[in-house]
């Protein structure tokens, strides 16, 4: 196996468990490593054979990222799991996705919702204020009229 084939297999294997940036970082690292070992006098075949199977190497890298708490994910998550329209995979487990938003975006959404809510309440008050005032005036007049008719 030559360097190009090794890197291609490693890249495909990493893509099933890491995000694009992590794949690119790892590919760059191994390309640089292979080049530096060749510059030290080793043959390309020797360096590649010392690294071993690229699929096993990728599996180790993915596992290390999972255990170190790094963000990991798949560029091809839909290729790896067959999903039906109900959102479950072929083993029947329900698959859920969590939407992660930055805190500033969450605060912005809450503020916009509050402003809209205050605007709606203000609009309703301005629409119904004349009716409410008219009803209060009528009740006041009725109360005054009844108050004048009471015996003293």
C-alpha cells in the first residue's frame, strides 16, 4: 500500500466517526508524519507498514476522541444507520437530535419573544381601552343615578 492509498483509507474511516475539522487535522498529521519519516531515511513502504491498518488506526483515533470528551460526530451518519421515516434505526431504537445553541442566541430569542409578547398585550389594551372606558363611564353614571334616588 502506498501513501496515497493509506491516506485515502484513513480519511474514509475517520469520516465515519469524526467531524470534518478533526478528520482534516488527523490527515494532515499523518501526512506530515509520513513525510518526516521518509526524510529521516525510511522508505514509504516501511513507514506505512509501521503505522498498520488505516482502518484500525482510525478506530483508535475515534475511540480516543470519544474518551477525551472531544466533540465527535459523523459526516456520514445517515450512511451508517438505516433510518425509517419514523426516526428510528433498523434495530428499532429511537434516534433523537439535540440542538445546541450558544447562550447569546438563547438570550436573544427570549428577549425577542418577550418584546413580541409585550407588543401583543399593548395592542390588545389599546384596542379594548375605549370599550373598557365606555363601560366604566356607564357603570359610574348608573351608580350616580342610583345614589341620588336613595332616600335620605
